[in-house]
C-alpha cells in the first residue's frame, strides 16, 4: 500500500483559485476622508467642517469621520444655494437637477 496517495494537500493555491480573487471596489464604493471631500469640492478643510455643521452627511467610525461619495453628490444637488432669481431662470429653462 502506497502511503503517499491522497495524504498531502497543495500548500500554495492553484492559479485557478488565485484568479477568483475579487477586484478591489470602485472608487465610488469607498469612503472619503475630509481631505478627499475638500479636494473634490475645491474647498479648505475648515469649509468641510463648517458644511458638516450645516448638514453635509457623514459617517463617524470611532473617532474617524468618513463620507459616502454618493451622499456628497446628492447633497450638492439638493443644496445648490441658488438665489430666487437664478432658481426661476433654471426652472424656466427646465435644466434644474
């Protein structure tokens, strides 16, 4: 009887198994830092902090503050800060949102 049959499992994963590793998530699936939000909005960190106080959505993970990219984009759409005159112009043209 041969004792080497079916007694050892491969130590290294095969090429097929390593090909099944999932791709990293897209950039929009990741959480943004305060610095990344500031860079995206072209504003300072202080402005990002002030926007948080005014309702900019964020997630607190322990002591770290993170932002969901889609929520930042949605916030920009809903809080455009248009004057009433500009709002009338946009609504008249039908180009709002």
